[in-house]
C-alpha cells in the first residue's frame, strides 16, 4: 500500500478548545521507498497561537496572516492522502485536529478514516521497544537518524525524519534519500526484480544493550513472570540454566 508519513503543527493542544491546525507536512513512501513526493502547507488558523505552542514550533500569527485557511486547501490535501496508509507519531493528536477541521466544513467531508488507513508509529515503537522512551527524538538516537536540524518542530521536517525512522524500525531500508528523478528512471525501466540476499555476504551490525536497557528488560520480564503465575519461559530458562563446569 502507498504510505504517507504525516505531521501537523497547531495553535495549541486541544481542538475541543478551538485550537486549529497551522501546518501540514506529508512525505510519500511507495513499496518501502521514499518517492520524493511531498505535500506541505501553512494554514491561517483565524485565531491566536498559544505562547507555549509557538515556543515549540516557532510559527507566529503574523507569519500565517497571508496563508490560506483550511477550507481553501482541504481538497488538495485530501487528494494527496486518499487511499494511502497514514503513518503518524501519536496519531490520536493529529487525527483529532484533522477531524475537527473537517467537521467545520460540514458532514459531507466525514473523517480522516473515511479516506485513509491510519497507523500510529508511537504505538508501533512501544510494542517494539517496551519500557523505553519512544519519542521521535529518542527513536532518532536509537536508529541513528540525523535530526540535528530539528531545533524547532516543523511538520515537513518531522515527517521526513519519521519516514526514515519508520523504514528502519519496520525492517530496515538501504536508501532513505531516493529522489524523484531516480523514481522516474526506475518507472521507465518497468518492474524491478530484486535479488535475494546471500547469507555469505550479509553483514549485520550487532548493537549491545546498555546497562539501563538490560535492567529495564529484566524488570519487564519480572512483571510478566509475576502476572503469569511464575510461568514466564524466559525467566524459567534463566533459573534453570546450567553453568559451565570448571572441572577437567
């Protein structure tokens, strides 16, 4: 399925309190490759931006004064994302704002789930890395994704970073910066056949856990052991492991 990595910036934290979207950034992935296509739009919110929110993203009300309102960009935005799987970090936040914006335009616009499949990369990260920090910055550090330009939050920059993180977190990716020219060249050549990976030439990077990660893992196993009535197979394996004999 075609995938769209999406992020938004807003005037505040809660659309129920009248807060609005001020920026949308989207990056397209097709068959696990960045296509080079993206959607980016600043939006006039028709209200003030909370000071705390502006400190996060650096976008001011005066900067947005000449930008279009959501109603003027909604059709172009929906055309870009319709039929795709939306990948969003903490999807409930962004989708809540998008649904609120659609509701202002009338019932005919429905909800984002009417246009897309929605997947939450934060929940994915929590399943993959239980008991660890799974913010976008933490995932960048874990997967060695460069986020040095991320002094302030920005929807398009965060979507680009999340796309890199997602590809690595969901199975690895060798080319995170495939440009549109390369995509067009491949399209001209027709369907590509990918050669299977040889075990003889495969070199995997081995990353040893840090002491705090080992401790978090042991604590997590202990909770499983307790809740399962002392039947956690990993804990039982540790308890019954036979040490190497020093005798001749």
